[in-house]
C-alpha cells in the first residue's frame, strides 16, 4: 500500500530540498536516493522526543510504501528539519570557503546571497544575520574563517 504524507519544514529548507534533490510536487521515497535515505533515517525512530514544530510554515509532500514503517511525529519532524538544516549550512559554509579561497574581491555577505539565490532562498525565508551569526558561532567551522578581515 502506498502512503502519502505531508512533512512541515522551514521555508528555506523547502526551497533547498526542491532544488538540491530535484524534488517534484510529491517526492517518492526509496532506498535508492540520498533524500529517501534521509527521510527513512529521520522517520524510522519511534520514540523521538516531542519538539515544537509550529514555526515550520512550509511543507513537502512524500509518498512511500507502507513497508518503510515511518513515524511522522513532531519529534521526528523536528529532527528531520535539523538534519536538513545541518546539510544546508555545511554546504553554505563550503561555498563561502571556496569563494574566500578563489575570489580576490571576496565578500562574505555577497557569497551567502549568491548561494541562497541559487536555491531561491530569500531574506523572508531566513535572515542573512541569522546565517552570519551561525558562521561566527559554529566552533567546528570557525577555524576556516578569519572574521576580522571580512567585509559585511
């Protein structure tokens, strides 16, 4: 039996998912795609701690076979958003690092805007200041950046 479900996501993550994983209106979940593996991993846990998901204003639609035994709980939805957020931010950091390395006229703000515009992500979806603060606070990635010499 085929099951269809709606997964609430943050607006910028919906745009990221649609572009990154070439998602259609309804995303068919399988073990053969990276996105399918993300969904199966995120929604296979049966006892995820409940979290607040009311801020997730967008949705993606998935279709999967009942054999996957996915649990669409608030905790799993939150964990899925966190996982995709981590992937989005790590890819953004890599892009900014690449720009810093190869662009003699590098500007962090411009690099972030270019990355987000590729995915159709706007300031309404996620504030630029939120991303900049994340980069400044991200301890494991901070050593890649020399924030003293950046132009905003």
